[in-house]
């Protein structure tokens, strides 16, 4: 039975004019070669980052306002503050093959500069910051940006990440740097270390700094999820939040 619907309607050219190359050979047999000649394709992405020890801050909820000042003298672009993500962005991930997560991520971060978005892609991918509970203050720290404003692979981005210690309610700050993309350069790691030390010095120089502390990420505590902060109205994306990630006040259980 002829498959009429496969024929294109083309009045100017009859079907016989189709390229003969597409037709099978006269014998109808195709011999497989001994070896397949493969054309290789690959992309190597390299993301790296470093975080320092934590610095305990005795400031109370006003502490957030102090964060941008810790980048002064090191920032090579505008200093941006990325706040913890509210509950509607709890699945946000910079992974384009997962459209729902990627869409949340874009909706949450399209307002930020290309430098901050690049920093978040790198640092979230390697799990150096977690916006479920971190506040992240970010800038370009070293290197160049391209004509679209995005950092080159060897440019170093970062700043200070802060979260509230679940045991004491103190703010814990840490220095964070990151870099990466389609390439690696040998001296980036060394420059990254140097910048990390400079950031840590700035954090420790803050008037509210008490001293170095081990960083313990907020741990799961069943039944505390989905709380809305009575002080600032923030609905945390962090199921474990004991202190409001945004304003640092203690969350009340309803
Ligand atoms: Zn709050």
C-alpha cells in the first residue's frame, strides 16, 4: 500500500527528482566497517571554590546590614546582597535540564547582575553556599568580565556568606570564593587563597566579630518546616530553620 501521506505536495517537481543518494544500493546490503570512525565531542567544565572557617558575630538581627562592608577594598564590581530563598523557590537549582527547578532559579535570580548569577551557578553547583539558609554578599574579586558582563573562567567571584547558628542564634560569617567555566589556569587557586584570607581578615576586623568558630550547617529538626517568621513575614525554604534565615529572629512554632 503506497504511503501517500509521506509525499510532499510539490507541483513544480515530480517525486522522481528526489536525490538518488538516499535510496538503498542495488543489492540492498550494507557492510559494517571493521572499526567505527567516531567523531568525539566533549566539554570540560571546571568549577572550584573555597570557604573559610566561620566567624561568630554578636550583633543580633541588625548584623545583615554589616555584611557588604566586609567586601570593601576587595570588591571590583558592585556589591550585591543575595537573600535566603523563600519557600516558593525551595527547589531552585541552576540545572537547565530540570525545567521546573531551573525556572525557579531564574525567577529567583534574574534580578541579579551577571557576576552574581555566575557566582551562584559556580558556588551552588559545588555546594559552597546554600541559599536555603545563607545570605550571600557577592562581587567580582579578581579577573575580567566578557563583553556581556559575565566573569571569565579564571575570574574570581565571591564575598561573605552568613547564616544563623541554630544553637545560639548568633550570626556566623564565612569567606567564600569561587571560579570556573570552560578552562583552568594554574595560578587561580593561589589567588583564590589570598582573597579568601583577605576576606576573612575583613570579617574578623568587624567590630562585632567574636572569633573563629566551626561551621555547622543547620541540621534537620522534624516538624519545624514551613514556618512563617512572625517578625518579618518571611516563609523559609529551609525545612529546618530555627531562626529566620532572613532577619535572624527566633521562629515561633504555631
Ligand atoms: Zn524574619
